[in-house]
C-alpha cells in the first residue's frame, strides 16, 4: 500500500531544504515512495547538476534498505560483496552514501528522502530535518 502523498513529500522536502538554507548550502532533495518512485524533487539555486541524481539514489537506497544511508555506510564492511555488486545489479539506482533516510509513518516505511550538495554530515542532518516533518 502506497501511503506517500505529494502533500507529505512536499512538507518533507521543504523542511530539508530549509535546514540546507540555514546552513548556507545549496542542495537538491528527492522524496520517493516505498517502491522508489519519485514523488517530489526540488533543487536550490546554485546546487550542482549531479545533485538530482545523487539525492534520488540516496532516497531510493534508504527506502529499499529501510535504514539511513549513514548507517549503511558505517556498516558496509559487514557485507562488502553486496556493496561491490550493487552498481552492476541496480546501476544508478541506489547510492549508499550519507544523506538518505527512510520515511516512517506509524512505524512503517512509506518512502525515502535523499539530499545532495553538502558534506556527508550536512546531507544527513538535512535529511533528518526533513524526516522530522512527518
């Protein structure tokens, strides 16, 4: 059952970009539903052109693996074969790099949020701010 709506996605995205603006960092934000379909995207003035792709791939990774991409990155050594194989299995679809978090509603993952354009910690902090808007 898809529970991610445009209204929820837009609220999440705007909260994430508000945090990015507060930091003075131009970023892109992507929100996907539980199946990885893009629901919302926005790009700050001055954000790099690859940030669309990285923000979406982080959102997809967070939704698919049901955990933050920061956590995935910190634990990648536990299963190196998966992370070496991932690009050939799902090319350009999942980026296990900090800046993505799953979106939860009533304890269930309803999607993912990804940010691109800042440092790993900045992207992660903005993603947390967006997720908190749910």
